[in-house]
C-alpha cells in the first residue's frame, strides 16, 4: 500500500490520526518516527488524500508528504552522496525544470552524523545539475521531502524499499531515509513538517505575535488599507502591534495595561474595560475582529457571536479555541455550532505557534 508521512503537534496525535483515518478509510499508521511524525499506509496514496484535503483541510495534521522511495542508511557521512545520487536517479525526470523547487530535509534520529542543511545542499546540487531547475527555498512550487529516521523491526517489515536495496540492507539497517516529490501546495504547509518560524523583531511584545502572523499567512488574509480592527483581550498588545504594522487602526479592549511601547501610537485606542462592557457601550463596526482571550472556547464563541453585529459585511474574524484537558473534540464541535449561528467558518488549524489551542478564521453570515 502507498505510504505517506504526516506531522502534527504530538499533544494532538489522537485527533490528527482520527482525521487521517476518517479520510483514508483503509489506511493505517505504521510507526511514529518522532513525536508527532507518523509514517502511515494510505489506501488512496498521497495524491488522493492530499487533493481531498485541499477541498477540506484537516485541523490537526500540519504537514503531509509522499514516500516515493525508501533507502536504508549506513549511519555514516557516506549516506549523503548516496542520497544525492538517488535523488538524481529517482526524481530528476519527475521534477519540472521550469518551476522553482526546494529540498526540505528532517533528520529525526540524533545519532545520524549529518544535519538537514547538509542533505539540502547535497541533494539540491545533484538535482539542479541533472535538471537545470532553480532552487528557491522561500517560494518553491515543488518540494523534494526527505525524512531520516530510525525504525523498529515491526515497522521495517512493512516498508517498500528502493530497488537498489538488498535483503541484507533491510535486515541489517535500522536507519532509513524516506523521500518524496510533490507540489508544495499539496503538502498543507510550505515549511518542512509545518514548522513555520518567524524572526524575532526589535520591539516584539510577546510570542503570541507569531500566532497572528502565521494565521494571516495560512488563511491568506489580506487586510484592507487603513482598515479598522478590534482586538479583544488585547493586553499586553502583541496582536495589536502586528495589526498596526499592517496599517490598521486598532481598538484594543482589555482592563489590563498595554505595553508602554504602544502608548504613543495615536492609531491605537485602548478601552480599559472587559469585552462585555465594551459591547454594551455601543461600539463601532470593524473590518477585522480578533480574539485570543484565555477563556473556555464555548464562552469565547458566544462572545464572538455577540460581536458579529460589529463586523462590516465584508469583514473577517480570527479567534483561538483554548483546548486544555480532555473532550477536546466535543468542545470544538460545540464551539463551532455556536459560531455557525452568525458566522461562516473559513478554516481552522492547529498552527505551529499554537499551543493547546486551534485558530479559527471566519466571516459573518450574509443576512
């Protein structure tokens, strides 16, 4: 059966694998290669599952890549030229030379004597020499995914090996490289394993800023020039700062103080009150409403429903569902049911910068 590699936050393994089983009826996990990284058999293969997830993306699976070739590793630096040669032999014909590509490597076994960068350089050099294709790590149209990991005996018995691998290799080796080529958009994330990192900036107020940056990118939200945004539960002001960087006029609602670095920004209006108090104060209407408040997801959804009348007809909303403890699926379903009274759900994802939470994008229902 065709094999794939799925990646998720290990704290949400159960929900990610439920998504996989739901959409790959005869598929099954083979092995957890590292926390939250799963080798799996997939009945309709990478392409079938990936295309179905384009229409209805999963919430908890962050990254997906095909397994087109598996090579036993020796655990020595000699593996690098071997993998480079395999990349040229197996994937040069399938790589579109007119489209930019990148090699995205993950080395999950810490005992292997090389790093992802070493593999990326060697394999991309081999592929470019064979095809003339241009490497673009920032915006590739196609990706060669490489995952190097250790497997136990039971998982090894379920692998399909590259033709050059001998039976002795299969029995002797415990470390393997999994390789697959795919269009970037079918991988669910442009980043290896869905690990989207942002550079820390001078003036950054909180790590929560990364959540909003990632959400704007993943949900492809383009904010209107000189738009107006409402930040519920704004303190200390990280999301407000990100919105100001995107030229939004921000109403920041929170009884707590904002970071002093925001004090002189006249495009920020700080309402020192609760979200409920502000709602009773006949607030304005907004292009965007965001909510990262630390409260039960269902209560937060009810608050967003109450605020839906303050959203312009073209407006969007972003919020996080806090999901501590158990019964997370039931909480999500209940919160979605509440939101659907007034919103259309555009997407929901457990982003790399989320912790025990998911981020939800919405637009108001047209009445």
